[in-house]
C-alpha cells in the first residue's frame, strides 16, 4: 500500500519524510478524493487535525494512544487540561466518522467503546528492541558508578514529569525507604518536564522530606544515556495513576531490571507476570516491596527473568501481526463505508 505521513507539528530529527497536514489535499493522491484512501489518525490529545479530518470526505481510522484525564492537570497547567478536554470531545465526535479504531491496549479499547466506537481492535505498540540495544554513555555510566561506590541502592523511574505519573508518590515512598531501610539509596527520575509547576512542587516535597540531595531529576536524556541509567538501576519503580500502555516497563524488562509497579491504568495489562504488582501505593508498603526486591537476590533475578519472558509477548513480529490484522479490519470497513455513500 502507498502511504504518506502528515503532521500538525514534527521535531527536526524525524527519520522519515513528513508533510504539514494542510498540504494533504494538493500533495496526496488520496487528497483528490480517491475511494480507496484511508486516513489513519494517531490520537493522544486534542489536535487541530481532528477538526480537519472531520471535514474530509475520506473514511477515518484511529490508532488510539489514550488521552490522560484532564483532572490531574488542572492544578498544575490549565492549558494542558483544556487541551485534554478538547481531545475527549474530539474523540467522541470522531467516533461517528471512524470506520475502525485500533487501541494499543485493552484498557484503551474499553475507553474507545465507552466513547461510542462500534468497531475496535487491539494492537500493542510496535516495540523494536533493537532501538534499546544502545551502548551506554560512558560519561553517564562513570558518574553513576561513582554514586554507587558510596553504597546504597539505585531506584529508577523513566517518564515525563507530569502529574498522572505520580512522581510525588514515588518521592514519598523513596523517603520512607531511606528512613526505614537504606539511608544511602538514590532515586533517578529520567524524563522531560513539560509542566514546570509540578516539578517545582516535587523539588519542594523532596526538600521537606529531607531527600532532595538523593534525588536526581535527569531531564531528557539520549538513548545512550538512558541505557546507562538502566544498567545502573537496582529496581524500576512505577507508581503512575494513569498509563495507556507504559513503554518504560518494556525497557526495564529489556535491560533485566526487576520491576515494582502500582496496578493502575494499563500497567497490569502491560506488566503481566513480568514484575511485582502492588494493589496500593502507600509509602511504607512501596518501601517494603522495594526493600524485599533489592535485598532478596533470588527474587530480584526471578523478577528479571519474568520480565524477559513477558517482553517476548511484545516482540516486533507479534505486534506487527496484530497491527496488520487491525489494519485489515479497517480496510475492510472502508468498502462498507464507500457502499453506504
């Protein structure tokens, strides 16, 4: 099948040719109104593309990556909250024009059904492990080794510093872990910060709990630097309140890092038997679970092997089959759409 990629905005290092979406009608063969064209929309928030697609005559399919509930953003960034609310409204409007919707998890598929989509399927994110087999950045690895030489365990979380990922709960649990078990432990928080007010509050929280010197807000890192963080980690801890899939869980599995995670959103579905799943995330309960994992070598290795086995379920070959099956359903629906008018 011929295909082209159009965007509302794109970063400079996108490795394929893409085009601004307003140029679609003059650049693409499909833009001339061909009956065999399907517009596949990658959706995760409010976007001008939604209104544009609703005005187009072509059938639409959606690949849904989840829209974070706006309620968790209102106290931190009303602009983002409004964008998420628009996304929910646009999702509902698109349900009436979409011939098929693909979700990256069953959790996301349930949201699509609730939003009114009548034809749905699940195809996990196309996760290419080759993209994570990067040599660790030497400089980053060296200073992480220097930290480790002072004793204490390394706790890692990877994800944007945003409220739904609940870094505040992780910092509280980390403070409990240092107080109860390991006063020399370190917490590495890797990920960009699109909500500065939230990160400022996190820094104040860490200071109030007396752990600010033991927490590293690493910000955005390169693939090579990320590999160094995973290689230095004793445990990966995720306490997110909302995840539509959570790719960092697969990254941790790939690097053999045992996982402790809170059972929320799509996390239980993605993690499966590949880590230790917690029914609650009170600071003391999380601290006790992390202590058990990092101090019990047998358990740590068992969880790492379980993660490796779970990762095989998301092999690129298997995910491609699932996506191809979903896309086939979407294309079959195009025929019905065209016959209907």
